[in-house]
């Protein structure tokens, strides 16, 4: 009897195979996909559910997620992770693009609000923002990587180059674009404009301040006015004496008409007006360049 049943089953499977018929076995706990075509599937109370607002492009391996209209905060994508190894350098979110060939205007990352780009990163790594860059930190700083220069606002209406005040001070330079190439002029103007006024009111001044030496201790020096350019008159006012650069008679530079310098080694008393200088001494005299020569003013 057993032999007869086995022979029958064998002949049945042979017939199915000969007619190229598919044999389907449903796994335990299976079911039909939920939702619409291309939607991602999720466990919906033990059954397959289609995630509304999702679409999977199998050809380009691209996933689209469209969130609902919400009246309370529900992030479209919320990720979390715990880092728990001090010896590991972690990465929270990574986008790895292999740029074999692309248009120069290609974007690595873009945030769009009301059809306008609020923030983007170009393929070259340049970041563009539509509005302000704001730090929520009291000592918030913008780090410019070349040399590690910081730009910060330590107090209201102040801009500071360099890090916060500390025991080690790094020299800072504020400069503008210059020329490159052979004999290329750099004649573009660098303009500093002081506060403007309206009508017959006086415009604001431009003031240069430096620190002055104080008492021994840890107290910071007080910024003190060194030079003022008056906005109303354009007069230049020095807070202390204006001292021209000093030269020995032998080292006097090629002059410019009207130029003033100090001669530091006049042999005897300063010459009378229009007199020339003789080096080798220790007397300091004011020198004026006129009609091609350095003379006593």
C-alpha cells in the first residue's frame, strides 16, 4: 500500500515539473503586502501595512518620505544613538558621495522652506545660508579654519578676531584682497566708513584705541583712545605726541616732498631753517624734505 501511494506522488510531481507549473508554499504567519505599490511595509498589529507617504524607486535605489500636515511637532525622521567608548571616534550621520562626474552646481545637502533654499552645501563643500548664522552660546564663535582664526562677538555691537581673552595672545591681521601675477597693480581702495548722520547733525568719529600699561597684577589693560578721525571735520587728533620715524643721517631715505622724519645723530645743535645735517653725534632733530633734500624746517 505504501509503495503504491509513493509511486502516485512521484508521478504527480513529475507531471507538474513536466508542465513547468510553479509550486507555491505559503510560509507560516505570511500575508499579502499592505498599502499601495512601492510603499514600505511595517508591522501593523501583526499584519503587513503600507507606510503612507513613502515610495521606493528600485531602479535608482531611492527612497522618498513625505510627512503629513501636522499641528504639533512630529519630525519626519528622528534618529538617536548612544556613544559609549572614549577610544572611538564616532560619526552620527554620514553621506558618502562618489563624484565621478557632475555639474559644478551640484549640491551635497539642501534644506528648503517654502520653495526657497534655507541652507545648502555645494559639492565643493561651500555652505550657503539664506539668513543669519546664530550661535546660542554666550561665547559663540565662528571658526575660520585657515590658521584657526575665530570671529566672535564678546559684547553687544562688538566683533573680535581671535579666541576669547586669555593668558596666551595670538597676533591677528585684518587684510583685504591683493594682486597676483607679474607687475599687477593692487590699486583697489580699502575704505572704512564711520557712522553717518542726516541733515546738519555731526557724523560719528573713527577712533583707534590701544591698551596702556597699568599696575602689576591680573587686571586687563583699559582700551584708551590713541587716534581720532573727526567725522565732522576730518581732522586727525592724536592722543599723545606724533613722533616721526628716526634715521641716522647716513640712512635717510629717498624723500617725498613735504615728508617729515627725525634725524637721530646730528653732530651738533640742530641746523637753522633750511640747513642740512651732519651725522656722528647724538642730537635728535626734525627733518623736512623740500626741493630734493632733507633740511631743518
